């Protein structure tokens, strides 16, 4: 007789829905028998990987029979120099997803609560539920973070508050004064996780910068990634910066070799590749303007965004438009999982990719 494995599973895991990644180009082409499709669904860097990183990966190929440096000494050194941090305050992760998971496992249990916005990264509820903690979701009229509501939701059980800044899936951001006022109100035994996956794209906007707030708020944890502006999503590497006692705790459950040698070498190299970063930000700025102009011509409106994607309000079922765009070979992201049924999230691509998206959108909306 078949065993009921579902019943065997830990109750927290049993009730989880898995993360839905953006559809890969290969999967779409296999399913529809089409070619030349483009993916603007996962906020990846449209420039392709930085040449400096590829060269660094080449150099470590001969060492792949060895375990990576568990402590990530060189990358931490590079981060230290770049941002004026202390290495004892840095935790490296297999992408920043790994770090979010480590933070939840370190500080949450079945008696505690984590607060996050219903319009913020879906990984926060995932890592919270996986450890059996209670997730407290706050709403926001502008699809970002209502800091008043988040502060009001704090109880004696609250251990973590997750904030994405700039936010995913909407691109909205919190200003320095807004976030500093909030942090001043959060009790010191509640940790605030500031997820800055898109901080490099911020440009000249007044968007809070976690690393400069860190010295004033010991209960702050800042996470960043090499997956977006640094163009290394496939290698999986990110970092968290926090008080060294917090860092020591995270290190206790971190898998000993959680960041591989190629990722370590590539991230170290790209950190001093100012030219690549400048180009990433530049192409993004131009693409954002190009898309906004195109949307306007279609009488559509996107939310304000400081990131490398735009969230478009359609005023009609986004799932249908998403499906039709797939048939045009354009993969974007519907946001039903966030309760945003009339919004599509569109990663900013190269000029050509943006043009293809706009043409496909025009065609799809006309029918
Ligand atoms: C893309 C993204 C990340 C990055 O995840 P990695 O695991 O570093 O690739 C983290 N947080 C948010 C909000 C993101 O959008």
C-alpha cells in the first residue's frame, strides 16, 4: 500500500506552496514550439554576465576538485574595502534567498511572529511558514510598505520585520527619513531585515541606504545580492551585513560551503568592475524611460519604480494578458500571488527586448 507521505511531513511544510519562478525561455519554447522568445520575468540583468567575472571563473576552474573557501575570505575582503565594513559583520549566502532563510531559521520559532507587507517578496512568508512562525501581513494603499501599520503590528512575539527596499514586486521605495523614523520606533529586540536586492539601481532618488543606517541601529540586518545589477543570478551569491553577534549566530547554521568557488571568484571580480555596474544602471535608466514612454502611448500606467522592472496596471485580467504575451514569445510576470490581479511585472530589458515587449503588448491589448 502506498504510504501517505504528505501526512508524514512536518505540518509547517505540508501547508506551504512552492515558490513560482519566472518561466524559463526553454520551457516556453518547448511547450509552444516557438523560437526567439524573450524573458522579462525575473529581473535578471539583460547585459549578460560581466566579462570580468567570467575571467575570474576561468581562473578557478582548475581548483574545482577542492572545496570552496568556507569563510569566503577574499570576497569579504573586497566587500570590506568597497563599503567600509568589518568582515565579522558579513555573512555570505547562496543568493540572498539563502540568507533570508538563515535569518528566519535563526530567529523564528513556533512561538514567534514575523511582519511583512502583503506586497513584498513572497519569500518572506515562505521562510516564516517553513519554521512554523506566525506571519503577520500588513496592507498598503500604494502597493509598498505601510510603516505605520507595520509598527502597529509589533507584539511581544515579534522577532523579525522584513522590508524590501526598493520593493519587489512593485519597485516602490522608502525614503531615508521614513525608514529612519520607523527604525527609531522598533524595539531593539525586534530585528529588521532590509532586503536591498535592487539598491545599485537606485540612482539619484532619495531611497534609504541600509549600510549607512547600520551603525545607528544594531537590530538592522541588510541583505544584498549579486543576482541583479551585478549580473550573476545563475551563480547564486549574496551577502548580509549585521552586528557581529547576529553574524555569529547566522554562521552557526550556515552550510559550511554554501557559496561555491566560481561564485566567490566572480563576485569578488565584479565588485571592482565599475564599468559593468555603470553600464547596468545606465541601460536600466534608458530602458525604464523607453518602457514608460511606450506604456503611455498605450494609455497604460506603471507604478513608480527605483528598480530594474516596472509594474504595469492593466485594468483587466493580467493573467490573460500574460498568457497571450507568452504566445507572442514574451515572458513577463503576473502578480496574482500577491493579490494584484490586474498588474504585470515587467523586467527592463535591452532596447530591442523592450521594443518587442511593447509591440507584443500593443497587439495583445488590441484583441
Ligand atoms: C531578486 C531578489 C532577491 C535576490 O535573490 P537571490 O537569491 O540573491 O538571487 C532578494 N530579494 C528580493 C526582493 C528580490 O527581488
